[in-house]
């Protein structure tokens, strides 16, 4: 079945449902008519007027882009021929005579009903707004970005994956996937040497590697980071914006990377607060 045929059948089903509903409600004093005549009348009116409105809507869609304007134009243009159709149905089914006053009255009555019918159809076919997801792609740090700092580590950990740097007075505890190591260095000097690496200062005594962050738990503006290997690091209110700007705004774990919805790696690089 083609798309056009499937859409046509759905439109027909919508019009039939509206016709049956109008036959059940029997507005405009049609509750006094016999039930079969009442349903037949509304099915003729709704199917005929609806088909005309759908045709007009397809024609005007190329000329009027704003939906509500197009619906208003369709209902106004379709009202006069719809009134003639309704008058003809009344003449055939209940013997109503043709008259100019009756035609004008039916034109005014047909307009709001047409507007309601094509609005329901427009809601059915309304396309959902596209949802754009963004993901942060954290590229591996360039070798030279951490080279000066890594030369301070022992040979065993010099090539290991850097996870975090924690300040302890005049010492630094360097966390890697090959274990921890204490080195003698001021925290501010370490921040200078790591300024080109992918990572953030998240506390007055903590720096974390961006690719080592597994999840962030926020509470009252501050937070706690879970890093590779289960290591926990605090996030102060002062340094929280850097993490939030990089996409860590909820308690959810690191989102899966997506090639067709990523940010530029350069945009995710945040220089450390000095």
C-alpha cells in the first residue's frame, strides 16, 4: 500500500468517525429526525464537506505555509459549497425547500464545523518537533599536553592513564590506572602544566581528567564525581559550571558517544581555573 493510499484511508476513517459522532450528538435540532435519516445526513455532510476541505488544504499547502492561516482559509472557502451540499441533503432527505435565507444560515453554521473537522485532521497529521540530542565527544589528550607533567612520574606510571590529581599540602597524589603516586609539586604548578589537557579543576584541591569521569551526582549546587576505578572527587560550587557546561548536568552516567550528534572536541576543552 502506498503512502498516499494509506493516508487517504486514514482521512476517510477520521471523517467517518466524525460523521458518526455528529449523528449521535444530533446538533442543530436533528435529534427529532429518525435515527437512520439523522446518521445518513451527517455522513453525507461530513464526508462531502471533509473531502472538499482536504482537497483545498492540499492545494493551499503550497501557497500558505502557516498552519492556522491555511486552516482558516480552507474553512472560509469550503463553507459556501458545503452549505449548498447540506441544503441539497436536507431537500432530498426531509424535503427542505431551497431558499436564499436558508443558504446563508447554513453557510454560517458550516464554517465552524468545517474549521473543527480540518483542525482535528491537522492534529492527527501534525509532525512532532524534531528532537536534537547532543553528546560530548571527549577526544584523547594530545601527548604533548601532559608531557611535562608526566615526566615527574615514575617510569611505571608515566605512560599510564591519568585519572586525577589531588593536592596534599606541598605534595600531590596522582591517581592513574596503574595506581597512585605522591610527587613534590605545588597544585598551581600542576594546573599550569595540565592546562592543555582535557580535564577540569573541580575543587580547590582536585583536578580530574575528562575521559575518566563516569558520573556526577549534584546536590545544592555542589556535587561528587565518580571516576574510573570507583574513585570519588568533590565538586565545589565555584567549579561546578565547568562540568555543567561540558554536559554533566544530571546524575546519569556518561552518555554513549554518537558519531552523528557530537560536539566538536575543541568545544569541550575547558581551561582550568587558575
